[in-house]
């Protein structure tokens, strides 16, 4: 019996970016007040990760990954084109930290990002399986497309696996 020689790539998602891939690859990003939205198809092991900076695009369509409300539809379209099955999508969200303590209204950015992501995913009937949100620290997340798990690190320490 032949065995597959699969190499695992770790694909970096830039700020305001969206990346999609499939197993055995992983997607990773560094989050502060931005929110990381992970969509995964349990049947095909396709996934996408967005690094959204703000909650609403208000007509700005140049960079869909920059905004929660444009990132999610873009991710769904991208995954569908790659053969992922909508009925098998699940979501996880991370980030939304209060990174700017002491600056007026700064804590609202992360909170609004989290709330908008949850609202849209609920409207789309995509279950949110887990979240690691809020707090005052940035985090690095690594989204394993083979298992659908997300490893969360603060500094060099792994603090959660969701």
C-alpha cells in the first residue's frame, strides 16, 4: 500500500487578509484587537482564516479581509469554489483584545469585532464551536486544517487549544 508524502505548509494570514487552504496545511496569524475568524468544512477539511481589523466595511470593498462583514461572505465564496460543503461549515473566533487601555473608545474596537462576527455567523446558521476572545493581550493562532483545532499562544506559551 502506498503512503502519501504530504508536506504541511504553514500559511501566514496578514492583517486585513484572508487565506484559504486544505489539510494538511495550517493557517496562522497574530491578533490584537483584530478578530480572527476561522471557517472549516468538516467533510473536506478545507478552511479559511480572516484577520479582520474592523467590524463594518460601510461600502469599502477594496479589502474584504479588513472588515468582519465583508470577510465572512468572501470566505464562504472562496471555500465553496474550492469544493467545501456549506452544510458542514463550523466556525471559531479569536482575538478582539483591548490593546489600547486608557484611550477613549479603544476597548470598543475588539468588542465590536467579536459581536459582529457572532451576529453574522448566527444569521448564516454557521455554528461557533469555540472562541478565545477579549482580554488585554495579543495572541498568535494556528489553525490546523486536518483537525480543525486552533492553538492559541500568548507570548511563547500555549494557553489554549480550541
